[in-house]
C-alpha cells in the first residue's frame, strides 16, 4: 500500500504542476514560452499544445 500512496502522490504533484505550467503558458511569449514548453514536455512527453481557434 505504501508504493501505491507514493505513486498517487507523484501523480497528484504532476497534475498540479501541469496546471500551473499550462496557466503560465497561456500568457508567455518568446523565450519564456519555449522554456515552459520544454518543462511541460519533460513532465508529459505526449502532450501537445492546443490548437488556437481561428478568428472570424
């Protein structure tokens, strides 16, 4: 049960960090955006940034 708790704690921390990074990514530009994308990719390699909606 200890291993399961450790695994869950890691997962919760990762989700919390991803929410924080995604929030920062919305307003970031340039070099700062590239750093944030690097951090997100390290946490979740299969994550892709959402497509920007087209303006009408």
